[in-house]
């Protein structure tokens, strides 16, 4: 194993607990540091985009990834009807790409 993916939808501890229901943001952050120390290359953060939940953090999450030389992917929440309010939280990747592109040079990856 040379690469790992880590889910990280927020950098706010209380918000992290609300999203995950039981999670501890500090454990995830320590895990990211441990992965980097262990020599994993191209560790990738996966961020599920949710309007009104974490949409105020996208630029901050990109900065976090850039500062730690991590890759980052923003994932659209699956619009599967009105399941737990998903109609209200759905954000398109095009709108997020435009927002992030105002602050960072974006490069396509595979």
C-alpha cells in the first residue's frame, strides 16, 4: 500500500462530531500526520460537499491539503431524493470548482 484516502468533510471539531455522529476530528488529524510520517505518498482527502453544512470551509480545506502536500477531492452528495434533507444540502461540483478557482490554481488529476 502506497496511497491512502481519508474522509474529511470539515476541520471544525464540533461540526465533525455532528456529521459523523461519534467521530473525533483530532484522531483523524493525528492519523493524517501518522500516514505522512510513515511515508505514504499522495495521501488523498475526500470531502463530501454539503450546502449549509460545510460549504463555508472548502477554501480552508484546500489550504489544509496544500500546506500538507495532500491531494484533495470534492465529492457531490448523492441526490437520491429527499433523504434526510439531501435536496437542501446538494451542491454541484461546478459551483465549488468555480469558488475554489478564485483562490487556487486548479490542476486536473487522475
